C-alpha cells in the first residue's frame, strides 16, 4: 500500500470516527486491490461466539478484510494484546488495576452487554429455582456439599438428593472474575434463618477453587458438565444457558428475585458511564438483574492498524444488529455506546 493510499484511508477513518462511529460503512474499494487485510482477536470464551459472528458478517461487507477470532479466556486476551501479538483482545471483565497500571496504553472499548447466570441441571429442581448470594457462596465454597444439607440450611425444597456437583472454570476467565466479585456481595443480603456466608477466595480470573469442584475449560465446558450431570450446578454467560435451568437471583438493591434475561440485564446500565469498569451488580434500578456486565474489546494504542479501527467502527454500527441473535445485548442508544464511541473516535493507526 503506497503512502497516498495510506493518507486517503486515514482520512476516511477520521471521517467515520468523527461522526461518532454512527456513519454506515460500505465496502469501499473492496475487491479491487487484491490485498487481504487480516485482523486477529483472542481471549474471552464469552465474547468468542460474538467475534465469530462478527468475523463472518464483516467479511461479507468487506471481502478484502478477514477477522480471525480465537479463544483462550479473558486473561489470555489481556496478556496477548498487551504484548502486541494480536490486534484485539476480547475480555468479559474489566481489567484489574494492576494490569491497567502495567499497561497504560491499552484502550478499552465496550462492545456489548451481558448477564452471568447460575444454572442447574433441570433434574435438580425442575424448571424454576431461586437463590440469594449466601446460598450460592455456600455451594461454590463447599460450605454445603449435599442437596439435603442445602435444603435444611436454607429452609427450601429441592428435588435432587445426594452430592452437589459443582462445575467451575479452569482457565483464566472474565466470567470467573465477575462471578467471584458478585459472591463478595453476600454481606448485602440477610437470611432470616441466619445462614450467612462470606466468600473467601477473591475475584481473580483464575481461582484456586476448593477441593471437590469440577474445573473445566470455558463456558461450553461448564454448560456441558452441568447439562450431563443430574446433580450439577455451575455459572455461565447468558448465551450458554440453553437446556439448563436458569436460577432467579436475589437483588438486595431492590429486594427482588430477578430472572436472568437480556432485558433485565440491560436495566442495570446507568444513564451515564464515565468509567467502563464501574460496578453494575445489585443495581437499584427497577427490575435490574444483579450480575450484569459489559463485554470488551481491548486494543494496544502502540500497535494499532487502520483495518482494526475500521472493524471497531463496524462493530459499533452494523455489528450491533447481530448481537441479540447470539444471545447477548446490543448497546445502541445506551451510555455504554456513548463511551465506546468516544474511545474509538480517539484512536489513530500506528502502522
């Protein structure tokens, strides 16, 4: 690509970004140069199905552009984008302060919203189930290990008997970090029977789980393990709940049990976002699901190509129409989109 072409493309990108990312992109000049531009992504297994769908749709719009998504967990996406070995890191959790301090040149872009759910095998309790945070902590911390003890401890009725078989993530996962952060809010609710628990395992993306849990890889691994185990329970992103019993979770901010859904997760978003890492859990907004989160793309500002910027603009415009079909939540018209557009508008290619 000659210098004149680079200048023209930079101007086109500037116009698109300057319009707040809302201009509709068209396959300008595709199919004529014979050059293929490749964009690589890696990271979150939650974001991966969305990246796959976007890769297909983006290539249909821009035949000369190929997006190659891969998975590996949010931790991998964060480390590889910091090292500059990929174009985009996918993360289902906001990076920790230590990461941000060590990597000040990472741009963080919300691309979708999501909810994280606790799911059980349908045999555990038929088609309905309710839990508060203390109940979930007791299970995942192994304070209670059988369904009979769970019944007596929390004065509830469960169809299952025998061991509680718990499925968790073995890989470095933003889903795990988000889940564990919510477990740390157990003090926000009070059980009438005095069954109070405190989460003691932190909220890192990789957790040293208590012995006796089944550690598997990715959201698909947790979903599959739970689905194939009549006594199984686990945690997954909203898009991975099919064929499992989603558990209604107690939101102490509004004193209600809320069903995990796209609509209820979106209710947790505030009217304005100045920090994409701000807490969305236990929102006081009416009907808000207690474990809502944003999903992110990360870019390295010192290693940023113009095709990556074009793709990011597309994600925040045309790409949003494909999100609901994958099981996630579009952010068009929300405070998250306003923030994302401001970040992309500030990007400049370094190559």
